C-alpha cells in the first residue's frame, strides 16, 4: 500500500488529489494507493472571487464547495491543522494525530506578506478566506452606513484593483478609495496596454491611484509614507502580495526569499526524493529566469503535474518535466467592466467579464462536477444581470436605507477626503 498525503485543498492541492484519485481508480493501474487529503477547513474556496464576497455581490456559499462532495475514492479527507512536517520520519503531525506517508504533496498555500512593517498585522484587514471577506464586508458596511470614509488599499495587483473597483460600484458616493502601489505602475507583469486600460477604468470610477509609494509603518488611523506626509484612513486593506505558508521553511525545505520551497523541473522539492511542492508555496524555476507567478491557473496546472509525477514515482517510471502554459489573464473591474488577455487577443468590457466567468465555471466543473457548475452558472448569470446592484441592494436592506446614497450628500464625503488630502498634500 502506497500512502500519498496531500497537504492543502486550494487550487493546487485539490487538482492534485482529484487527479490522483482518478488515476488510482484506472483499470490499468497496478499498485494499491491510499490518498489522504489534509485541509484546515472542510471546503475548497474560490479565493480569486473573494473580492465579490467582500462587497456583498456574492454570498459565502457562492465562493466555496464542500470537499466531501467532490473528493472521490480512494481519497480520504482529514479536516485538521498541520502542526509540523517531519521529513526524516516521513510523517505529518496534525493537531490530533500523525499521518505517515510514502509520497508527500505540499500545497499549503500562502499568507499575506507584510514585509516586516510595523503595525500591518495589528491594523490592516486582509482578504484570505471566507471569514476574512465577511469581516471586511461588515466593516465596509458600517463605514458606508456612516455616510463617508476613506478606504486605503495597499497593493495594486489583481486583488487590489478588483476590490477597489467593486467598492466604488457598490458603495457609490459613500466611500473614497485610495489605491497605493510601491511599483511604478499597477499590475506589474501584465501587458502595459492592459494595465493602462485598468488604470483608466479605476480613474473613471474616482479611485485615487498612487504609484511609487513606499510605506514605512502603519498606525491605527494613518499610513506613514517614506518621503511624504502621512495618509489618514478609516479602513486599511492589505493586498500587497504573499509569501509561502511558514510550514514550508519550518519543515526544512530549501526556500527562496519569500519562503517558497525550491523545486526541480519535476516539482519535486529540491534535494528530496519523496516530497513535492505545488501552488503558492512552491518556487518553480522558469527557463527564462525567475519563478512561476502564484496564480490559480498556474496552481491548477502544477497540481495535475505533481499528480502525474507521484504516480510515475510509485511505478518506478521516468518523471515528466513540468511545462506551465499560462493561457491568459482576466480581471473584473466592477459592473460589467473588465480587461483580459488570451494568447494575443485582448478583451475589454463585457467580453472580458464573460470569458472570466467561463474560466471560473470551468474550474467549478473540474472541482465539483455538474452540481458545482450549475451553481456557478446561476451565480454568474445573476451577477451579469445585476452587476454591482446585488451588493448595493444587499447593503441597502442591511442598513434599512432606501434613502439618499450619502447622508449629507456626496459633497460631504469628498469634502472630508479633500481636507485630509490637503493636510497630507496627497492630491
């Protein structure tokens, strides 16, 4: 009996364990294999859609699927926290028992990167799971119910720009949004034309985008910026990148500067024989230099590649080099607006949103079959019909407001922000 343990059921881990279970049931497979999946929660979460949950366009059940519903025999689910990985003993220590393995797939994901800055963990909100998205939605609702406020988002990557656009659409006229980016442009690594189009859309929505901003520290009501005046805020959201789950470095794997486990061309942990890394916690070297970017698409492909190589290793066969094929990029920027690229084709507006929804529906089908696909199609159809109006109606019902968009008018919110900006010389 070969025991394969998969740690984590995110995009990489779920793809790996589903593929492993399918291969192990194939009539031509000659080896008896047991697949153990360990995840801290009993569900897989569509983390790329959490920004819609955070503003109330989606509900929690729209962005998650129960693992018991999707896992197939011979996969076995353990809902537990991983306390440690013992490479010498080939064992994983969970909070209530120990699991030994013959092959180990580590896909434990990432945690927010705070760059060691003072005050970030204590003062900022993060968008990492269903619970954090729900908490952020509550804070946005309370702030918007007051009628005015400034939301500062740090990090203009995919999550940052999508969340900024959604906030402006759902809480129209109630909240000012400032998006800070340390680089010289938003969406680093994306084609400049798409980044410029995203910037234009954000500007049209009156998101204040500031690039080249380097933060020194965070305080409960303001951000201290290098070489500039402090920037006051009512709510701070940190979307400034990720680093690997600390479990990877603690286990003794060779890691890069961001704590990601270094791999060889087959996604095997560097210097190891029976351990594999995939997803956000893995540093896979690219032929052109650098490492594979941590995206859901890359994680799914890595999960399937790890599955194939684990089966090759069990059977004593030659391993297959992992060759990622990143087929596109899509971002939703609020109500029926988005940008994207597939191959050489660029998409803008509603076509970009439609393709993005199709990609999300395809993942739902691969993860959860027809049930998950149907749920996603219904959810996507509703969102396409109503757009940000779903979040706005939900917010109105919550605060009992059929009232004007802003107490005292939009001028009050803008006046408050303008006064702060003038004091800080930010505009």
